[in-house]
C-alpha cells in the first residue's frame, strides 16, 4: 500500500509539539500508521514549510444560518442580535448554496469535524455528502410552558430526519436558558439515548439578570415577539446554577460563557455532569464586543473546546482564526494548549476521539499545515 510521508518544521500530535526531525506517516487513505524519526523514515519524504497538525474540530457552528452572512450589524448586544436573526432568517442569499459554500470554507480552513446546531432539516442534503463529519444538535426552544410538548415533538421529528442519514450522529438540545421553559427543559433532560447535549450559556448579562430577578432586556425581547413568559420564575441565581443540575450524568457542551463567573465555574465542576466549555471568541466580539475571561477557566482546569458560531455572527468559519483571536487577547496561553482545544479536546467533547483530533496510529484525523495561512493537506 502506498505511504504518505510528511515532514514539517514541527508536528503537533493533538497534545504537544514533537520537535523537528519527525516524519508523519499515513496510508493512502489518510490513516496514521506512525510518527518516526527522519533517519528511519526511508525514501519519498515530502517536506513542507510549516507545522503539521490534525484536522480541526469545530464544536459549535450554525451551518443553516450561512445565508445571513453580513446581514446583521456588529456589536448590537445579544437581544438585538437575536431579534435580527428571528426577523431576517428568510433574507440573504440562497440558503442551500450558502450552506454548501460555508462547508467548503470549513474544509479549506482545515476543519475535519463539526458540532452543528440546527432548527430545521435545511442542512440534511449537504450532510448526506459526508465530506465533513458532523454531530447535529437539533435545537429546541419555547418560553411558553403550554407549548413545551408541541415544540419538543417538532424537534424530535427533525432529530429523526437527521438520524436517517447513514452513520450520522445527532442529539436534541436546549437553545439557551432564556428561550426554554421549565417544562421544556424537563422534557429535554429526560430524553433517552441523547448525548452529548449543548446549550448557549451566559452569552450576555441580560441572561443572568433574567434568572436572578426577572428583569432586563429579555423581558422587552419577549414582549416584542409576543412571547408568553408569564410563568417564568426567577431562580435568584445565575442561569447556569438553575438549569445545569437537570442534566446530571450526561455530557454537556456549554457554549460562549462570556459572562460566566468563577463561582459559576466552581458550581459546574461540583455537579455530576461531564462539562465542556466551548469558546467562540470572534462571535463574542461580533455580538457583545466582549470575550470570556478565559484565564478563569484555565485556572479551574476546565475542559475547553473551540467553535466558530455562524456566518450571521462571524466573518469566517475557521478554528485557526479563533485561535489567533485568543492569542491576540490572551498572549500568555501557549500555542500547544490552544491547538489542543481545537483538535483533541473537540474530538473528546463530541465523542469521536478514536478517529479525530490526534495523530495516533489507526486514526484518520485529516492533516493541516499551519504556516502563513492554513492549508489542508489531507
């Protein structure tokens, strides 16, 4: 069988840099067969300029919003952003063409696997091509207690449609604390064979205000759309403390965490929940003009992954650009740690670490060259 032998400036294997003088060996299908010293690699070693890295894992994307690129202004704050999304979902370019172009852009940016949020079956035709690996999170929402069963049933039907794609992975998940009623949270938390789950967590201060005292911008948001949130009861705590215990003994991916405090983190770590924290820094800057306090999460030893969010809230879908944004704002975080978040950690969060995220023998993670720009090799 034909072998592919690659030697770069360095190799990042999913956990650490291996140093110069190492050769990555793969079979013709891109399956890793080993990493060997250059003097033991034999002939036909291809030298490339840059760092060899496993394909990136984007743990939070909204592919179905790709047609909204450039539609929503930046730095409006989350409630105003959500209003624009809900009022403008039918505007923008052709949705199917935009989905295809966005997937191509992720491919070109070295992304191999995606945790993708969906509200509808719109991405099914593209996902049937199986060019990238996807876990689809079917997002469920509804603030009125009386509509919980209806909303849940609709999302279950969408979930079933995704599960009919051969080999496709999917689960049902709550959208956000401010958009899911107590009754709907209960239905979602009790869904069998449903892991991992995900939720947009503490993306804006208004979410914590709602849960602490039932005040703030979300009350105006509900009124604008005629949503019945009359039965919502303030917990007297931040949102995370109110909903996370419902998902005991599951795996949950908490996304954004822009207004998550040290106390919130400690509360989460004390729960019987396998918790992963996904950062989407470019979307946070686009919407709220603020980043999470990432050092808080590092100091607490949190499991961290990276996502891109959607083209409605980002200028590109590139995990590498998310890493560069973090480097700009938090230059003390080592590159190896950031790459770990974008590769092996993401694979573990999505439950695909046996194939993606690392250059271990027998894995097929894709190969990315990090140089002046990102180049996908395999």
